């Protein structure tokens, strides 16, 4: 009798794990994507603020490591994407940044 009960308990735990693990992975991916897009939005806002204050036109190139770090309080522009991707168009004013994994933020 005890072996059957243990097998039932193991089966129930396996079923719950089969339901929970994919949901956890989906939520983790969604969180990484949202964090990536928030970083892109912050960097874009810092680029626009710097360009406005410096009188730069679209297409101008800036040095992100020296300029933007002054505008981004707790983040460096060299920080990697939370999902492991890399950012493009960091140094170009007026060109939206994107991530090679998560793309560009969508307007919400």
C-alpha cells in the first residue's frame, strides 16, 4: 500500500512541475525583455537630453562611456542586456537603440 501512495505523490509532483516550469521560464523571459527595453529607454532619454543640451543634430556621434554615464545614475552603458544580448546604435543621436535578442521597445 505504501509504494502505491508514494508513486501517486511522485506523479502529482511531476504533473505540477510540468505545469509550473514552462510558466516560470516564460515569465523569466518576459522579465528579461522588459528590463532590456527599460535600459534602452533610459539610454535613449539620456542621449536625447545630452543632444539637446549640447545642441547636437540627429546623426551626431557621441562617446557613450564619457557622456552618458553622467546622465545615467546607477547604470553604465556597457552593462549587458539582461538576456545576454548586445545593444546597437548606442553612440548615434536620433538612431533608436536596439538589442540583438529583444529588438526595440514597443510603444505601450
